[in-house]
C-alpha cells in the first residue's frame, strides 16, 4: 500500500468516527428533548423552586392583668425586585427613593443606592437586598409610603422579609420562670419551654424561586398556606408583686454576699403564684437568673420542716402544746448520734410551744421519736398527706418532686426519724415547703400551686386549667394550733426581729447546715416561710438565701428581713388592708406621698421633717414606708413603655405621659388613682390615656 492510499484510508476511518459521534449526539439531543424532556423539566423546577416555611408568630406570655411578659415583635429586611416597576415609575422616582434610603440607613450615598438598583434592573436580577439592617413595624409603615415602595409588591416590587424576635417588655423580670427561646424561636426553659406546644403555632408554606447569589425570592401565586399563629398563655404572675419580690431578694443577697437565693409569693385562697424570683452570683460577682432554685433546687430544709413534724405530732396525740418537755442541756444522744441545739447550754424544760418558737432541734426530735419510733410509717404517712409525696406536680417542666426516704429503704436507720423530724435526711424545694405552709394559712386545705391559668386565642379561651380540688390535711383544731405556733415564732421566738405593730406575720425560720463531700460543714442554707396578715392570710411566701458569707448566718437574720420587706411593701400598697389599719398614728403620721419627681418629694419631706433616704439618684421615684422613714425607689421610666403614674400629682403624671406621645384626659382632683392603660404596655400602641384623680 502506497502512501497516498494509506492517507486516504485513515481519512475515511476518521470521517466514519466523526459521523458516528455526530449521530450519537443527535440521538442524545432528540432523546433528551422528547423522551426525557418532561423529567428534566421537573428536575429543573425542583432545583430552582422550593416550598419554604412562613414562620408563625409565637404567642404572648401575659401577666394576671394582661400585661405582656414576653411577646414576638416583627422585624423586616428590605429587598426589591428591580424588574417590577415600570420604566416611567422608575425614572420619575428613583432619585427620591435613593435619597430616602441613604438618609434612613446611612450606609451608602444616594448615588450608590441608585446605581445598585439600576444595575440590578439592567442585569435582569429579580431580587436585591437593599440593606441587611432589620427594621421594626413602625419603620416598615414609614418605608411603605416612599416613592415606588408605595406601589406595593405587585407594582413597585417592594419585599419586606419578616422575622419575629422575642421581646420582654419588663426586661429580666422573672427571667428564668418566663424562660427563653432559641434561634428557631422554640422555647428552651421555663414557661416558654413548658407551654411551647401552645405558644409555637403552625408554620405556613410559600413557593420560593432561587435567584443569583443563592437568594430565594417568595412567589405569591396563590399557592401559599398562611401560618397559624401561636396561642397566648395567661399566667398568675403579678408584675408589681414580682418587682417587689425581686428587688427585696436582690438586696438580701447583696447585703449577705450569698451564693444564690429564691422567693415565691403565693395567693393563699387560690394557690396562684404571684411572684417567683431566683438569683445566683456569676463569675463576675453579679447576680443573674440562670437557674430556677425555687422549683428545682433540692435541699435539706432544716427547721422550716418542724411545722410538719409538730402537725403530725398533734394530729397523732391530740396533746396540748402547753405541755412541757425537758430538752436537756443542749446535747442529746439519739441512738448512735448526738444532736445539738443552737443555744449553748440548751433550753432545759420548756413547753412544746416554746420548743417551736425557740426552734429546739432536740425538743422536736424527742416528740417525734417518742411518738412514732415503733410505727415510723405512720409518721411518713402524715407527711404524704401533707403534700410531701410523688404526686406533687407543677406546670413548669423540670420541677422536682419531694424526696423523703421510705421506712423500708436500705438507708433507713433508727436515727432517721429524729433527723427527718427537724428537717434533715430529706430533700425539698422551696415550692414544696411553701405549698405546705399555704395549706396551713388556708385553714388546712391543700391546693396545688398554679402559675398558668388559661390558653387564649385573642378573646377566645382555648383551654382553662382547672384549679385542683382543695384537700383537707388536718383537723381544724390542729391547724389553729399551727397558726398559733407560727405567730409565736414572730411575736416571741427566733423571728421576733420582723414583728410588725400594724399587722401580724406568721412564719418559721430555717437554718440548715450544708453538706460537702459527705460531711456537714459550717455553711448554711437559710430560709423563712410564712404568711400574712396572719389574722386573715392573703399571701404566703418563702425566702431562701443560700450560703451567706458575712457575719449573719441564721434564717432569722438573713431570710426573715427579706420576707418582712416584701410583706411590708405589699401590705402598704394594698388599699383594702391599708384602709383597715386601726393604728391612727400609723395612718396619719406620714402624708400619703406615693410617687413623683424626686427633687420635689425630697424637698417636701425635708420641710416636713420626715426622715427620707434613697439608694439611687433617679429623677422619678415611688415611696416605700419602713418603720419611721421613707425610702425612695426608682420608677422604670424607659420611654418605650407606659409608666406607672398612680400616686403622682397631675402635673407629674401629664409630664411623664405626654413625653411618651400620649394625649392625656383626666377627671377629678388630687393624685392619680387610676390609669386605663396598665404600666408596661408599649407606648407606641396607644394615642391617648385616661387618668382619674382622687
């Protein structure tokens, strides 16, 4: 074969190869276009289109009077589809819009905004995020009236991308109890978590299209499914009482340099929790709410538990508390262990009433051991009847149950009974103790504590949580005896430092040693639990302050004064009880200075020779009356909330309210007695407010 024929043969082979490739490509194109076309078309749609969630707005958490404790506020990112607006609309308004955008966001010049919009339009971009800053609802309303934007989504191309953020009008008030949400707006702790199924709502769906830059633009084609917003929950928390409890607890912790503490305030007749506060010291030395000690913090309660032991004793024996018992010289051996009283040398022979008032460990342990040593299960049965059992349930998830050892437990010994009798070898939370004390205040009727009353959708009640049926825990005579003992503690016993001349407090101190590495050490868990006014109890309360580090270590010196501060403030602020005070000197020795401009009130008090003090320099204050002095307390004057003007003069009230942009209408004379918009509401949601004076 010559060279010419060889070249020709190779050319033919190459041509045939190219022809086969061409035929294969043609077949593939035909197959792709006609046989597989529908499949790849749907595949393309799946890549460029998807259904995305429309987040449901989370429900509100409300106080007992409807004030908002937690709510979801809408925020928006501003974007535009530059291809929507007509050329005429764009030409006539682009300069004005660019100027407004530049003035509002202050991050780019008017020319930069204009060039960005026109460039996106020329490149047929369907989505342009104008700024990453989020705006609120009022700002959205403002932007909606701007040139081009006012034409709406269909004619102007404006896109407001909504994202809710959780907002707490009262900031950190009741923070741990109310709870928090994560980045997905799901509850993580507290009420937010426990009632997440009601608060969360149901997300909607909307079709979105993928654009350049991995942006997804919503397509409003009628296929969207609207979200179902979450329900509101109505709590029993009272904002004013919560503020009183938190302030008093914080001062108590700071003045004693304690590790942590908690307060619970309960309404006696209903079992509704009106305030619940927890603080612990962080690494920086500041007190914050990061754990709910009130419902989760298990500890040996100490002497506050003696009330349960004495009630079991009286119920079992029907003996008089005026009977005597010899408590010895301050030390007593129970089987293998020695128990001590806090008084060196002991109390000697005293009545059972004095055993309780003086908080004799030995006295209480003797009574219980002598009565129940042959039948310890009877004593434990009484404790279960008093509410210290596994049936204890609370509406906040994660709350602890009482831990009291059983007679059949391997850890039970002869010394278990006398040690449980005075508050050791068992574990309770403050809520367990308070619920029992509340039953004593309620005439012997035990009510399960409640913190959420209703679930609502606007004005429609979706679910109402029934109060538990009261359970009688003891006879009327025994309950009256317990009230007498509790009053005696304050009048004559370990808590006589909080005795008040105008109303009676009934309660019991507690000082329990803490355990470290299996041994009791000289660190203390102090508490005071009781109720007031003891003649007709309205509130029960427990105060716990853990590990005070200054010279005060007892419940009487550490926890009881905090209880008294709370009780005093509530008692004075309650018009019903305040009006019934019979002590005329108390009623009229001070004028009814309630609240107002601090400098004016200080000037007035000084000229009237009234002792007055302050721990702050706030311009606007309310009064706290303690013994023979007035204390000025700061009023929250954050400009975004409706202030509390009750007790103010008309001049002060009008100044504060009008500074919030509210038009004030009033009637009557004197000081403000009533305002129709509760304090703490967002000012921007109202145009006017009515106040009554009297």
